[in-house]
C-alpha cells in the first residue's frame, strides 16, 4: 500500500505498508480457485489498510493482477472483499499492468524519449515493455512468475539440476512463443523493477559492500554480476541454505531461484549487458495515471 498526496502533476508518498500474501495457492493441475482462507486473509489485510487510508482521509484505489486474472472465482473474491472492506478492486489486463509499470519506471529513472527496455518479475507474471523514441512498441505480460514457476518446477522449494534445466527451457519456450516481441532491438536503457530484480540487486550490492542498500533506485548491475549471484543461489539447494545468503529477502528465499531463472533468460535473449533498478513500478504507475484524471490536492491510497 502507498498513501500519496497529489499536488498538480506531482505526488509525494506519505506512507508505505507491505504485507506478503500469495493468492492462488493451487498446484499444477488443480482448479484455479482462491480459497475462503485466502479471501479471509486478504480481507483482514485490506481492512487494516482501509483504516490507515481513512486516517489520512484518502480515497482507496485498488487493482489486482495475475492471481485474480487466472482464478475461476475472481468475481466472488472481489464481491466479498468489497462487502467486508468497502474497497472496490479492478482486475487489470496483463498489457495494462505492463504499461502502468513502465509509467512508474519512466518517471523514477527519468527515461524521457530514450529507447528503453523495462522488465518486472512478479509472483505470477513477468511484464516487459519496449519503448522507442518515447512511444511503446510492445507491452507484454507472460504467465511466468517466481511463485508460479516455483510451484511448477520446485514444489518443495528444493532444487535439482534437472528441475533447473526444465524450468529454464520452459521460460525460453514461453518467451519465444510470443510473436509480438523482437529480441534483436536497439536500446539505451534496460530497467528492472519489483521483487526478484530488486532482491538480485540487493544481493549483488551486499556481496560488494557487505551492507544492505536501502535505496535501490538507479543502482546498476552487470550481466556478470547477475550470473555470479545466480550460480551462487542455485548452488543453495534448499530454502534454509538460501536464507544464509547476504542481502536476500527472507520471505523470498523459497521462490528466488525461479525468479532469477526468468531474469537470466531475459538477459540472454535480449543480450543485456547492464540493468538499472527502478524503485517505482505498478503502484507508482497507477498514481501517475491517476494524476492525469483527478484534480489537485487529493490524497489517494494505492
């Protein structure tokens, strides 16, 4: 959650809150149903967020992405959350998610009209955008996420050489099936945002400086940096082993290998040499999109 105050065409973040909830815990082959327990958990979190939002007299605006796009009972989820919290949730398409993420990244890194690639690896999906001369050429979403692939290839979060190979091959197949994407394209900036990519950057920085970098925006790492981290993380076969890695986010230790395999394939397919981190992503993109449609001096919760 972000509580932001919009003034004119800019905004200031007043407060941030974060709760990890992995909606859609179905396994491979199971019906894609969000359980009552998950609905209850989500409702309890959003009730608290709504109370904080009300404290600041802000207007809540909520969106849902991959897990609700995929679930069979997404409308039931939305109806129950609204009845219990008063928060209306909009399910956005994968393309819309990609566009909003890029809106946030573009602002954070002051990209302007530079040719740029943007990648965001979430729990259920990966979004990528290519922008040339200030115009989006493609904005795509893939059903490739750190949680999704962990369930599919590493169900106990335990790694094996065969499961790593199978996962990597699957990722490449999914990318290659999308005919809207061109891999051999010119760009000045390759940017990354959100959990997996930011955690990779944190591990790289910790390995170099032996301390956590609190502000990641603008931090740049190379393909060599990434490959060294990936080799190390994949050598840690269990979650317990990975929890000892300096700079790792504890709640991500089970799903990080799958996320890093996605990122590794992105670097390979697009021949990326360096990637720069954006602190802004979907939520900030929603704020910037809202600015275009609302009067000034209004507070919003995202």
